[in-house]
């Protein structure tokens, strides 16, 4: 691959091997949403570049939409064609005169939810996280439920409250009951937490009644996007038996503004952990030449201090297995469906993807540089999850970051997005 | 209210006091979706009627859309205005010449999903159903979990697999494990079931961070629609601990084609059952002058035979309480959000809303007139849920019906809807 005609440092996380997609507006035209592609410190106005280069209609049309959904719906052959066009525009000096005017400094644009979310599913696929949560939520029982190593456990979340990175998160109110209380009380959550996760963005639809097999993963999944699945542990603990998490999660789920295409993650593919239990055939990737483990390094910062470095490579279930499971009952897929990995937690302290694990249910508070400690989030706290992955020739690519600051319960409402 | 100029029998379920909304196409123009209103054996092409009567733009515009979402988004004042216009068109003889040509025999049109579903939430608000399921799923434990009388338990379902009445339901495959087996097997569900429910269709949006109080129910909910939440009990039993139902539900949820506006249900309002436990203030309707219990009579037919008559009036939690709970954490609402009551089951045998209750986990098979018996659904079975409600002057109004026939596992896929 040739180099970008823009001068980029060798360690640029948004280099020409990455090219993640997002949606932006400019201060001049705050209601005109456009598809942007991150390159260095710039965002490429992709629709304008397609126009300026007189791109083919199948490339230009999806890039000229106000959200990624038409591109998502177009399917893998178009994704390949669009990516090839973007690379050509940014590496071929002949294109430079037409394309360079379509670059905007990234600091000058506002970033929005990159696609309209269809269904949102959250999995629970880190063995370390599930073991930790099992110990904390069900003390005295086996931490992993008997089904855990037979299927990737998941549940549906609220797609209408998925918000873009930077959106403030209002502390939720709700019912919570301590084990020593007779009846629940009501008020602001006292145990507001994060979950650092990796989201997978479904592109090509599948009809009702047709499972998506393991080897069709890349035909349906367009790319990857960081997720923070904010969680009110006290609301969740009281409500979740028997039908699962509801209000403890549905107040907000934050999404990074950049969707990294699967093609950019070729060098991140890695073997998943050994399976202790033989998976049923529809989930069995043990003989696959190229299973879909991904070597992503996550980082969690709380008010600017790194508090965790969760390793995605250790996830027990891969995104291909999650997709195969989610559809094995015949559930159809729509462009814009989003599913998240579940909290990414590694085996060592300092690699957990949630505060309830990092601070062990309040028993092991985190020390911050300002001398304060944290067990759960306080009003005003800001949490940022970022990640990088191996790129070609020893480089790294970035997944950007998903950030959010906690506002007090009862803060002024947020406009619908 | 004056009578319709169409001659309707006194017991017409789709009389002028009802006027439910749906979406239809004609054989001539199978891809032109239009809003229809059921009246007698006809459907009124509402957009055409608005045009023919030179209706005000705020009435004509939402009725001329291809789905109900713009009408839903418009909010209660417009809903009132549109309903008044419809009643005038159908009762005022002066309008008859313009409006009558907009009536089509209902048997000649195809009905579609009446709105694009945003988030789909399923509650669990019949005490009899929850008690029955607790006995069957968790023998030896208290059937109601400790939270049940403190909050309306609910969870998010898959909105992308909500289908209109009449859509065949392909038997799902998946993992299931009998208690006496060591490991799960895989195959078609052997315990395919129904759940007869009442759905509530959200119209007016609410922003993130703003709970919807009990008394704002009618500002946000547009109307009511029957739901059959098909359930694979064997898949569900194996997967649902700890994060709730997933594949046991997500293969299909059927929706009736008609949304009955809340205004048509004035005569159905009734006091909900006495609360054993004092609800927290945000859920407390005990002092309300007009709580939102609804006296709807459901009927479940299996291959044409009535097998159950579930009474909605006995539901422990009302739809107003469900909405207040669903949003108390600040979760926003979007036009087209759908939430269902949970299975409607009464206290007596013959009033249960699911087969697992009616046939008590297979111990008490249902006898059908053809001499066959049922514990769960067999391939080819057809289930229809219908309902009526009190109207003015001793009349009744209909909610129509939601029907579906079971196809064998692996049947040809269904086109995306």
C-alpha cells in the first residue's frame, strides 16, 4: 500500500490503513449531516470527495447519505469498492487536487451517532467478567451459570438510548434495595458504573428464518465501534431476576463516533482462547483456519487517569460466534443492528472493564491522583474508553474513543438525537 | 355521537366509536402503503379521504404517510383533531359523496405492520401468569420473585422481528437441555408456545432524562394493539439465567394490524386490582381518580377452537404504571416504541394466556375437536388472539385479531418486511 499524500507521523492511529467512518456537521451547517472518514487530524468529507473525483454511482450514493445506514445495507462488495476508492483518493497524487479541499480539521467538526441503530444486543462473553460478576451478584453460587460455556449469553438493550460519545450521562433514578432492607427505596443510583465493550455493526440484512453461519460473519458485519454500556448496579441487582437487566442499563449506552471497517482489522485477527467445553457445531470455530478473535488493546480513563487496560484478545466467545448464536433461531438482521461484546475484562487486576470489578464492590477503592478515591462514579466524573489494534508493518490503528461525563440526577433533559 | 351513514349492524365491532388505524395495500398497487381506518367491513383510505374532503394540512399530512409513525409523532392534540375529522367524515351526510369512494372492502386489501417499531419492551404484569411460570420454571422456590409487587418487571425484545398478523412463524432451532441431561442438544424447539398480550403504542417522544409520570400516560400513548409473543420454552429455560430471555423470544413477535386509539377505550377503563404492597410514589395510582385498568376480553383460538378467554382487567400493573416505570430512569421514548403487557392470564383454568399454563407443562393436554391433543404447538397449527372491549351504550368495540401459523423448522425464509 502506498503512503498517504498527507504527511502523517509513523504512529498516526488514523492512518491510511484505518479509515474509520463517522458522521459530522460543521458549525456553518449544523443540521447537514455528512459522512466523514478520519485521516490524521482531519476528517474527509466523503460525499464531497466522491463528487470531486467523479466516483462511480455505487460509491458516491452511499457516501452522500446523512448516516451510514445505506452504506451498511449495501453489503460487502460495495464496502470493498468504497474502501478501495478512499485509499486511492488519499494515496494517489493525481487525486490530491480534487480531494484535498474536502479535508476539514477534525477539531472543527461535531461528530454524531454514525448510524441509526436497529436492534441493540449486549453479550457477556468475557469469562473473567462473568466470573467476577457472578461472585459479586450471586455470592455462594457457582459464579458461571451452567449455560455459560455452551452459548454466548446475551440480551436485548434499548437502541433508542444509544448516544454518541460526548453526550452527558444523567445519573438515573430508580428502585434499589440493599440486602439488609425489607423494601426497596427510590432515588439516584449510588452505584453508577461503566462497561468497556467493543461493538459490532451489522451491515447486510438477513431474512427471517435464515441463521448466519460462522463463516458468513464478514458478509454481514461492517465494522467495529467502541461502546460504554453505563450500568446502575443497584437498580440492576434489584430488578434483574428473572427477566434480566432493564432500567439498570436502558438510561444510556455511549457509542464511539468512528466505525472501523473490518478490513482495517486484518492484522488484529488472532486465535481465541482454548475452549474448555466443545461448542455445538454451529458455534464450533476450533477447526476454522481464521477464527475471529481480535487483538484489541482497550484503555479506560477516569478523569484522565488510566484505571484499566482490558485485553480483547482473551474474550471467550468471538463476534462471529455471537452473530451465529444471535441468528440461529432464525432472527433476521437489519442494517444498523448493533451488538456489543460484553464487558472486556482480563484476568489480572488493572485489566477489568468495570468499576465494580476494579474496586471489587467497593472493598478496594481506586486512588486517583487528586487524592480522591472511587468505588463507583461521582457526579462530574468523566470516563473515556479508547482502543488500538495492530496494523500492517508493526504500526497500530486506533478505534478512537467513547467518552461521557456524569451529570447529577434530575439535570436538564437532553434533546432527542 | 351520530350514526355512521354506512349501514352497520348494532353489534359491529368496527363501528364509528372504534376507528382503529392500520396500513394497507391493494392488489393493483402492492408497493404503495397507505393508512387505512377500519369501519364495518371496509377500510377507509384515510389519505384519500383527507384529500377528498380538503382536510386541514395537520390532519391530511400524517394520514398521507406510508406508516403511522408521523401520526404517532404528532401528539395528542393532533390525534384528537384527526379522530374528530374521521368521525365527521363517516357520520356527516354532507361528507358522504366525497368519502364513500374512499372505502374499500376490507377483504380486498393486504394489511401490513402499521408502524415502524422503535424499541420493543415486554412486561410480565399478570400475577397469575407470573405465579404459574414461577412454579413451572423454578419449582421449589417462591413463584413470585421478591421484586414482583414492587415494580412491573420487563425486558427489551427484538423489534426487528416484530411481524404483522398472518406472517407464518418458522419453528426456531436452538439449544435446549432437559434437567436430566448433562449437556445441551440442538434442534427444533419442542416446546413452542404463544403469549397472548396487549401492546401499547407510543406516540409522542420524550427526551432523555425526563421520566413520564403516571398522569402523562395519555399524552404519550397513542393506542392499543394485540400481540402474540411466540416463545420457545425449551430454548428460554436453558438460556435465561442470568440475563433474561433472548433466542427463546426473538424469532418472531406477531402484531395485530389494527391500532385502536386510546380515545376509543374510554368505556373500557376500570379500576385495577387492589395492591397488596404499597407502590412507591412514582407507581402509586391508588388515589388516582381514573387509573388505567382496562376491561378487555381476550380470546385465544387454536386451529379455530377457543382454548382460552384471558381477562385483561385483572392485570396487576397498568400500562400507565409500565410507562412510568420504563422511563423513571430517564430512558427516552420514540414514536413507534411498543410495549406489551406480558401474558394475560386469569385465575381460573381456561383463562391462561399461554399453552404452558393451559396444558400445565404437558401434564394436562388440551383436547381439540378433531380428537387430537396439544401440549405445545405442532407444525401447521394456527393460533389467533382476538379481543373486544366495552363501547358506548352497551355496545362493544373490537381490537381485531393477531394470527399466525407454525411452519416447520428450516422452512423457506421470509422476505424482510
